[in-house]
């Protein structure tokens, strides 16, 4: 039971060391970025969408339970469910506003 966090720590340490080595290789081999600008934007928006979906999962379950008990109105439930989607909207705005 104690070994699992140790193995996870070793795996994360190995991942971090590999990232540092790759970064040093990229910096020495031309000085370009590790990831292209479009790929970085896609990664940021994708991670924002995954995070919003993860948040909506828990909020949606809570809203359905509250609606079943008549503790909240449907409008408030919809508002709470849609609220995490603003993260994705902000990511899209940052994509089009950025340099």
C-alpha cells in the first residue's frame, strides 16, 4: 500500500527528467519552441474543454438530485450546469485575441 505512491512519484520524476532533456535538446538544436503555436492553442482549448466537462459531470448530477427534491428551480440548475463552459469560451477568446 505504501509502494503505490512511491511508484507514482518515480514515474512523475522520470517524466519530468525526460521533459527537461527534450527541452535542452530543442534549445540547443536551433532554439525553436518545443511545440508549435497552433498545437499549443489546440492543447489549451482541449484541456479547457476536458476540465469543463469534468466539472459539468458533478454539477449535473447534483442539479438533477436537487431538481428531484424540488429544492431549486430549473433555471438555476441550467445556469449552474452551463457555468463551467465559460472556461472554454475564455480559452477561445484568448486564442483569437492573443498575438
